[in-house]
C-alpha cells in the first residue's frame, strides 16, 4: 500500500510540467562545483555553484543520472561523481583510485558522440590534476573539494547547456533504459525488470547522510527460496525509481510536505491533486517556523471554515496519506502509516483541536500544534527529550480518533509536579486525554469543559479548585511573596490531599484575617463554600486520573480568578 501510494504520487507529479520532479533514471542532485572546459578540451576554471553565506551556503541542484548505490566494489556515476572517480584525485591515500577513474571514463564511452562530451574526454585524457593544481587562484577551492569530497560535474564553455548532464540527457536516458522483464512487479502487477537494489532514501533525521534503504535484503537469513537481494520483494525498476523519487522529493530539504514528529520524520500527500490540507498539515503537528509564526492560526481558521461556510480546506473523498519514518541502522523503519479521505482527516483534526481547547489568557496564542505541546511536557522543553514512539502514538490517536496514550497523561503530571506549574498546554493535554478516554470507555465521569465547571463533582477537580483559591488568598494576604503554597505543597496536595489540606485550611484562616478589604474576604469565603458543598470527604489518596483532574481544576480556577467579569448592563 505504501509503495503503491508513492508510485501514484510520482505519476501525479510527473504529469505536472511545473513540479520539477525528475524523469525516470534521473534525479535532482546538489552539485557544488562544475569543472569548466573549452570546446577544445582545455581547462578553464572551476565554477562554485553555492549561494548564501557561511554555513547557509547551499549548492545548486542539477538534473543528473541517478546515483549508483555503492556498498562495496567500484561503481561510477554517469557524467558526475566525486574527485576520486572524476579526476583520479587521492587526497586520503586510498587504494583503487585508478580503477575508479577508469570506471568513470568507461561509462562516458557508452554515450556515443557529442561535441561537448568529446571536449570533456579530451580534458580527462590529458593531465587534469596538473591543470587544476597549477592554478594558484583555485588552490583554496581545490583544497575544499578534496577535504569535503563534494560532487563534480562538467560544463563546456559556450555550449549553451548548464552542464554536460543536460547536454547528454537523451543519450543518458537511452543508456539507463531497463532490461528484459524477469519478474512480476508487486506495485504495478506487470511483468518488468526487477530492481536488484533500490535508490537510497535521504532526508530522514538520524539516518545515514548518504541515505538508507526502505526495502533491503543483504543477508541470507532475510532471503527465501534462493532469491537474492530485492528479488525477495520484487519491485520493477520503473516502480522502484518512481517510489524512491517521490519519497526523496517529499523528504527534500525545502519540502513543505514533511514535519518532524518526535523521532519520526513524517511526510504526507494527497492522492489526486494538490490540496490546502497538503499545504497546512505540518502546522498542526510541527513547531512554528520563524518565517511564518502565525501559520498555525491561519490553518486552524481554514480548517473550521470548511464546516461553517463550506470554504477553506477541500473536503471530499480524495485519499490522503501520512507516513512516519525513523532510522534503523542502514535501513528505515516505518514508524506509522495512516490513510483516509480528506473529509475523514479534516474531521479528525477538528476533533483533536476541540479536545485540546481550554480557556487561556488573552495574551496566550492558544497554539495546539502537537510538537509544541509535547515539548512543554519534557525537561527543558527540548524535542530530543520526548520519549521514543510517544509522538507517533499521539499523532496516530489524533488522526484515527482513538484514545490518547496514557503515557501522555503520566508525562504531563510528572512535569507539573517537577516544575510545580500547570501551563495552558499541560492542562489542555490532560483534558484531551481524560475526555477521549471517557468517550471510548463510556465511564460515568463527567466530561471536562473548556473553562471552569462548578457542577463538576470530581474529588480531584474540586480539590484542585480549592488549592487555587487557597493560593490566591495567600497571594493577596502577602503581596509579592516569593514562594506560595504551590511551590511547597503542590505534589503532596495533588496525590495525598488528606496529609496537606488540613494544614492549608488552618493557614487560610490566618491569611483571611490579614485581608483589609471585607469584600475580598467575603468573596473568597463564598468560593470556598461553593467548592466544599460538592466535596463529600477529604480523600487520603488520588489515583492518576484524579491527579489530572486536580491539575485541570487548579488551572480552571486560576483562570477564573484572574478573569475580569464584564459589568452588567443597568438597562437590562
């Protein structure tokens, strides 16, 4: 299913002349340096294609014949490669450099006649290293080429082509044509030449920089019935090129169709057409970018506008796919795979955002992107501290409508107790986990509302409200206090309330006595009375879910205490 969806996506992009997707047998490859020769084959210069400043310098991408997958042995790329293959340079003293150079030259001979190609052959048949190293002005660049091992290609001066690869595109395509069908392709269902090795997938965070395989068989233990390598999962050469090209395009550096969700690099795409959801999907799960910090706000508006007015994101039965990949040595593991229609995913996203909706201050942006929420639950707010697999589990729950993992609730509670702070994001996560679990298990527990709910009789929720009121009384009795009861007693109050609240209630009487304004004392006593009316007994211990309700009750009450009540209309 994954390969079929990627194959279809390649066909969709290939049909669009403006997509910039590589034709079969080719790929877009960053080439930092071009060796420029004249039509007679004499060396002219080395052209640096990189743009930008400092570490931001990036090489220009050119359309070149696809990369030859090298594990052991010698395999030269066609028309481009590193300095060892192209020129026979050997800065690290390796063996076999002459064989590499000969392999590169031999592949050029398969292309037939072209004036630009003849110029390059003449240059290579001479003394190319001497010609380059004799140029003092190119010494720093040449040293950088040898140090970095960057790729090289050729350009013939005055030929009208940007590179020799461009000039030889048709001849290269003929050379790269597939052979005799030797199996049935699992993707297309047709007889086709089976790809023995598939192109490496690049762009997955944590994987090898040179790329990793999505499908690979390199040991006898992985093989069956005498088949070797990828003949164990036969994919035709055309289909293999299509799915790897499509996936590498989705994972490209500038791709807007990928997002990092925990340790999983996640890509997404629509089956039949470019959609608004395709453009906005990352904003619901990734961290906000510096270039467009308000992207999530606009995406959320568009998502809800679909329901209210029929405008915004497209809602129909077009399939939409989400693939999460994580590194696994030289291979990639599929962390999660999810597919649904645009209609289904849009509805699930709205439900996910509704579950996370909670009251907040006017200064709070109200963002609910998944990675921002998860970062708020871990040490120092760093993404690398998010537990493995958790982000993928939460994303799967959000997209499928299933219950959120209990590990999410436990993580939020641990972080609250460690930092003794109930942030809006932490309260939102706890609310979402409890409500989703309550809906799926059909328990008698009351659903957590967006804002303060005086009718909620949960012991944890009531005690959280009580704790917030007691803290507010202390703050008003001792203005500017550095450490409140939250800093000293939150952990015990939320887990073993019977051991703490009697002491806090006694302390409350002293604090109330210090309030000079009788109206303040009266208001607090009314609040305390309302909370105690719904509290049957002081429990000795609160289970994990009640601790979550304690945090939400505390957060709701704090927001209510600091929210100004609009004045009533005397004419009403």
